[in-house]
C-alpha cells in the first residue's frame, strides 16, 4: 500500500513540476509529451482507482501536446481518458467476461442501458448531433465536437462505476477538491504577480509562456491581441480578472462553482472549519473573476436559500420534515451568501491597491456589477445583439439547426471563428442554433433528469446545479474541457449512489 502511495505522489509531483517548469520556460514543450507517456505507463500498471484519482487531480494541469506547428492544441487528457476507459473496461468487464459462464452475465448489457434515463438522454442528444451533420457546412468540425463530447462522457461512466464503493467515492470527492484548490492556487499567484509587474508585462508573459503550454501556439497568438483578462473603466486603470489556467475568466468562475460542491460536501461531512478556507477563497475568486453573469445567476439559488431560511422560522407541522431536512444546510448556505457579499468590498480594495489606487477606487467590483443593467455598455449590448441573431437563426433552422460545431455560420463568420470563442453566449441558444429545437429539447431533458436526481438526495448539488443552469443562460463555458471534466466527476458521484444521503440522515437525526 505504501509503495502504491509513493508511486502515486511521485507521478503527481513529476506532472505538476513538468507543467510548471515548461510554463516558465525552463523545460521545452516537448517535456509534456514525455510526461504524458509517463502517465499512460502509470495508468496501465496501477490500480484503476488510483489512476482515476490521479486523473481528477490533474484536471487543472492538463496541457496541449506539441505534436506539430499545425496541430498542437489537442489536450493530453483526451488520450489519457481514452486509455483510462479502455483499462477500466478491460479490468472491470472484459476480463470478467472470460471468467463468466455464460457470457450473458457480463455487467454491461442492454437492460442496464435501458435502466439509465440519463444514458438514454445523452445517447439521444448525440444522435441528434449526428443528424445535424447532414445540414452542417463543415462536417469535420461537427465530427470533432461530437468526438469531444463522447470522449469526455467516458469520465462519467468510470466515476459512476468506481464511486459505488463508499471509500472510493470519498477519495473521488477529495480528489475533486484538490483539483479545485490547484486552480485557486494558480489564480491567486496571478493576483500576487500583478502587484510586482505592469499588467501589459503580465499579459504578454502569460500569453507567450503559460497559454502556449496549456492550449497551444495558435490560441497564444490570438490571446496576445485579444482576451477577456481585464476589466476596463472610463476613469480608472484596468484591473486583472482572475482566470487561472483557463483561456478566459468565465471558464474559471464556473470551474470554481463546481469546485465549491466538493468543498461544501467536505465541510459538512467532516464538520471541520479547515474547509472554510477554500470556500472563502472561492467566493473571493468569483468576484475577482469579474464575471457579471456569475453574479447575476447567483440570485436564483441564493434567493431560494433566503426564502427557505425565512420559512424555517415557521413551525408548521405540515412542512416540518422539509424544515428539519434543510435547516442546518440552509444556515450553512446563508453563511456562503454573507461571505459572497463581503467578498465584493474586500476584492475591490485589493484590486484598487494592485495599481496603488486611492480610496475612491475601493468600489470597483460594485461599479462593474452595476454595469449589468447598462444596456449601452459594449459587452451587454453585443451580447443582446448575438442573442437576437441566434434566435432568428433558430427560427430559420428550427429542426436541426446549422449543424453541431458550426455556430459561426449563425454570425456569418468563418468556421475558424469557433476557435476564437464565437458562441451564442447562451448555452441553450447555442445548442438550439447548432442542433435545432430537437437538440435543445434533449439538453433540457438531460438537465431536468439531473435536477430530479439531485433533488431527491443532494441539496448541495441541487443548489449549485441551479446556479450552473442559470449561468448557462449567459455563456457556454460549461463546454470548456476542464470545466466539463470536473462536472462529469460530480455527476458521476451523483449517479453512483445518493452519496449525500448519509449526511442528510445524520442531520435529520440530530434535528429530531
């Protein structure tokens, strides 16, 4: 056991050091290829459970493979996950098949697939995506997006199976928390760095060094001239928007929200104050990200919590079970709300100090939040215009859209604009534009199925799922690879079992 742990930590240390040293220019980008080969070797000769934990912790550190100048943006997680799934399938099912007599006892069969409502809905969504290829202007781009979605869904399958074991489930949750902490550490290192270097120098250094390692040279060149890393004000210097290892601050903000699910569970499960540290840092990071859509979408889940908090004071016997079930959790989430509110003045003060501003600049975060209702503000105005164009496209192509992966067609742009971030800035409109109303319906059914599943057993996931689904009205970054990978982890835990039910049971027992 000790040898397995030593090997695990050595491989993890090598991976992190390789990424860090490559990012600062000490090692060449080719070191990522060697590191990826080492991970593959570890996956093959280690326990599948240990390999999964390593994969989850590595999510923030996955980098692009420098295969060639024309093709250097493919993330190494795609190969690693495919290999991890093949090993998982061989060890869990294929090997058992040879030992099973008769073969009908193999765990994977049609009956198991039929029992999975989510699996059927995902299959339906992918089938609609395939059908949309028949109307796509660029078939290759559409196929690439389908393969991306299939590739990433494999993680859900693995987590759901391994997570059935209570011990492994807790390990997976802790691994997800570690991944979240890793993202936060890099984000706060960015914040500290701008105290010692001009924003322009930070911008160019991060673009040329870090972005090229994580996402390839092409995106590095694009972000060197255009990005969303800074907040601009008419009468004040720009400020940094946290974005960590992500290409934009919106992806980082959503990744942080998903990380909060792991942190919140561990806070309640362990009843230890130590987990307040990443939670507080996460809410501060959400403000530092400058993502106004994250702030606006938070109104819905926190509004529900406030209503339940007020309602908990009533002693109506008819609703006593609801009150007993949620009272402790509601108080915890009210604390989250207070932390989130306090984060605004604190982050504003820190941002103003980053360029030695005066006291009048200590309300920068509030000023940015206020700009949400300014319809003449460039970002708001552009987003509304894109929504209108997308809606008209859906009306024009209602059945199968313009083809999966072909959204730039909606904006009369070249397909290559997808790599530059062209989207509907609304996940639902984006899917409807690319895959028609059939694709949108399948997506809504998937989200409804997830919501129903969490509502029955997991208030923590329900709260953050509402936040995620609400935020998806303003952006499509749930489809960012690192964000979607972490979402698949928490989704796999949810479907492995009602993993939070034991927490609820203990809460109810204490309340009664």
